[in-house]
């Protein structure tokens, strides 16, 4: 049984996301008109624009140590 689902993404990023999801699920997906491929440099630029960054005077190891030391564990009375 063939079922057709019409999706109308509002931008190229959403279209690529939907096509990627269909591919992961093993579902045949066809874009009309055909989708243009995004260059590796453009993908990198989009990722960096989305991801943001962290700037700090502490090193990664120092930040990790601070996070680990700030965790609080308490005894839990749980019967399994």
C-alpha cells in the first residue's frame, strides 16, 4: 500500500531535515522540485551560526572540575 504525505517546509533547512529523517527511517522521499545539495562549507557555517560558543578564562578541565564539585548527592531511601 502506497501512501502519499505532502509536507510544505518553509525553508531549505527544514526540507533537508525532513529528507534526512526519511532516509534514516528507510522511507522513500522525493522532493519536488529536486533539492539542491548544501556544500560542506555552508553546512559548517550554518552549524557555527546555530551552535554558539563559550568563552571563559578557565580551561576545559577546570570547568569540568567545577561542575563535578558542584554536584550534590544525597542518600535516597528507595526499596527496589
